C-alpha cells in the first residue's frame, strides 16, 4: 500500500517537474506574453489526448463530477483528480511565470554620483 502511494506521488512529482519545464520553455519562446501562450497550450493538452502527456483530461474530470453527484462513491476520486489537475496545471503556469521579463532593479544612482564627483 505504501509502495503504491510512493510511486504515485513520485509520478505526480515528475509530471509536475516536466510540466514546469514545459511551461518555462513555452514562456521563453514568447517572453512578451508567456501566460497567454501557456493558456493556449493548456487548452490543447486538456482537451486532446496526446498519449504521452501527463493525465490532464478535463472532459473526464467533468464526467467524474457528474458521476459524483449521481453516486457518492466517486467523490474521493473526484477530489483526488481535481487536486492532481490543479498541481499539474499549476506547475505549467509556474514554469511560465519564471520566464517573465525581470524589471530593472531600483537604483539610488550613487555610482553615477561618484563618477561625477571624480570628474570634477
């Protein structure tokens, strides 16, 4: 039981790392609008099954939600699937946020004032 849980946690962790790296790459390709680009990519992997993509399947999550209202035995599966989807999509967006253009650091202009004093 514990071994199965450990393998599932490891799988989710590796999938999160892979999606964070994917989000970072997508964000690097379009630095001006990384979030918009990642949203397009997230819609692609959420609604089309590419086989090798981690288990992000929004239509299945909707069906599971309907099933959990009809039969309460699906509620635990719904909570687990929702948490997994949130982690995976959150990792994708986190990777994209890591590529945003950094703002210029605040400066008091002290170095520039020192240079001007040395010239006089």
